[in-house]
């Protein structure tokens, strides 16, 4: 069992994986530091119910690695990390548990910087900030730059613009057909950008309430059932909910020219990306275009302004265009090209 665990940790070249407990609060957490060559490992604190400890470990390992590439691709002097907290029930997330997590983060002396993620909000981060300075992503009233979903969505939108220009040879999104999966905090803001740009939009979400809100706010969008989503004939598919949605069977059947969205780890595996390339479907790697949030919290931590973060996020257009050109020149999938460009920054620091 020990050798298997170490093999899993070393497989993706993680530097550290820390298992944390606190009996009084019931804390069960894992903090993963994937790579710190460019700087401290930044990554959100994910707090949720997992079906097993194995699922939680898999999540934190994949997400922390993605953060390494995301920070490097965004041009930040930050590494990749992540923390996950396993809950038995939502009521278990208490101030005592958050303080216990903050103490564990504080013990790492700045090698890991926590931020918001699924299950953690600005209020939670403010509570954790009472214990440690190694937390970022606070609300404006607490001295932060505010809601990071604003810039995450902007980056995704700029990525879609660049992908449409590369694949469909137009900078005008008016009339472009977009199928969106998910309208949560980020997805709803992406939807707003696309609607303002004049796109024709189909939307699916597992929450009827979310669909009603989107329909009330944006005229002309069409709702689509989740089981019919992948059969749509559109120009762009934008996954903005869970990761791993582009599996090999989906990659074989999907009817779109571009795939670009805000969800993390959109591709289920590298083979799915290879299939998309062979079918002539342009994939905009998620960790390149959804980096607006990490840019924002990184700027907050380094005492920069919202405008600094916005300008860095606008540059997603140029960065993802460079990825497309690298992939085309080398004849490789876009995700592989993006990782190569990110690794150039990392290895230059080693």
C-alpha cells in the first residue's frame, strides 16, 4: 500500500503531498504541492463530500498539476498546488474546521498559498486569514480584489474569440453557434459575454433553477437536455461545469469546430485530445484560457490592482494563439503544445 501511494504521488512528479487531520474539528484534508520552480504553489481549497479517500487523492493530484501549468502558462511566478477537504456532510464545514485547515496551511510557511474553490467562498477565506497570511482571494471589503469569476470568465471569452478566429477565420462572434454546458458562477459570466457578442446559444445545466435564471436574464437562448447536448451541430462547445467531459467516445461523436470552456481538466485523457486533433476540432486547453481567476488572486497576493489582473487576463488571446501555432507547427495536440510552452518557463528556472 505504501509503495502504491508513493508511486501515485511520484507518477506526476509531485514535490509534496500532506495528509492533515484535526480530531476536534473533524478535519480530513490533503494538500498537494506539484511544482514550485517558479514560486510558491498557489491553488484553491476544495471542500466537498468525496465518495472515498482515493477519489479525494486523485482530485488533489490532478488539480495541483493543472495549477502548475495554469500559473506557468499565465506568465505568473507561482507554482501549482491544491488542497481538498473531505466532508461527511455540508454542516461539517464550520469555523473550527476552517481554522484547523488554516493552521495546517500556515505550518507550510508559505510553500502553499490557498484560495477559493468549490465549497469555499470569500467568507471562508476571511476566517482562514485570521490564522494565516498564506490565503488569497478575499472579498473587497476584506482587502481583496473581489470575485475571481469575473476574470476567469473574461479569459474564457477571450480564448473562445481566439479559437474562432483561428478555426473559422472571423473575429465577429455574431451568429456563431455556441453550446454551453454549465451556468454556475463562471459559466453565467461567460454566457453574458457571448450573449453580448451576438452568439446563438444553447445551454444545459443540471440545475433547473440555474436554467430559469439564465433564461430570465438573457433573451433568445435555447435550453437543451443534458442527454441531447453532445448531438448538437454547433460551431463552439463550451464546457463550464465538471471536468473529464470530453471522453474518447464523445471526442469521436462531437459535432463542433471548437471546444473551449472554463471547466478544469476538460479532456478525460490525452487520447481524447489526439482524437479531436485528427478530426480537425480545435481544442483550447482549459488551463490556458481559464487562468483569469489565478491571475486575479496572484495579483492580489502580490499587492497589484484589479486593472493589472484584467490586462494580464486580456493577454489570454495572444497566449492561446501562440499555443495553436505551436501545435500546428509541431503536428501535436494543442494540450501537449500548451504544456510544452509552460514547461519551457519552468525548466528555465531549474
